[in-house]
């Protein structure tokens, strides 16, 4: 399913989850030559979907020839945490394209050389896919798809599950649990 939003001045196509996966595959094999980008599976979602991250590295880091050195700073970009925020994964895909353009233009000697990148375009693949449902009420879903036995608002708000900084909600069925 593809959703297109049209305004008077722009037309934006939001990619489906399968289109995001295809873009990652193309990125790792064609946009970044010489094995400078790989797709890593870092786990699976509650519905068993492989969670993918694009790992982009320069082989020039301090003499590191296999791209595994931790001596260069890591830029970790996470998009698509809230399922309904379709612009977030699109922003990650745009960032990947811009990095590829910098790399192709010889930017590896400057900014690209100084950092490692781990880009996570769809942190909530289950929820993201769910918002593309034919039911328009599903479009506003923000959580993952964990079953909590709620009549509505089933799931977990992924960015509220850190040990500090958030008030613990009394109801697992609240919008921000």
C-alpha cells in the first residue's frame, strides 16, 4: 500500500515498509561502493520482523582497514519510533542519500572520514506497517504492536521505556504507555 499526500505546492509519497527495506538494500550495495555500507539485523520486532540498521563507515579511520574501529565517533540516527510519524523514516532515507552524495563527491576525506554512521530508518516496523492499513483509524497509531489486552491503544510507546525521565503511567492502555 502506498499513501500519497497532495497539497497545492508539493506532492510527497511516503514509502511503505517494504520500500524502506528495498532502499536500504540498494543503499548498501549501490550507493556506497567498496563495502562501506552494510545492513545489520539488530533484533526482531514483537511481530517477528527483522529490525534493520544501515551501518556506514569509512575504511580510512586511523588505519582501520575493516571498518570496525571504535576510535571514530558514532552518529546514531533513529527514525520511525512513532508509527504515525511517516515523515521520520523519509528523513532518514533522505539523510542516507545525502551521505551517499557527499561520499561520491569525494567528501570521504572530510566529514565522512571522521564518523561512523548507524542509521535506523524504521525503529517500529510493526506499527509503521499497521498505520498503512485500509482502516483510517489506524493511521493515528503511535505504538508498537505488543498485545496488552486493551480495547484501543494496544502496544508500547517505544520512546517512553527508558529508566529515567518519564512518569510511569498507571494504565498500559494510555496513549503514551
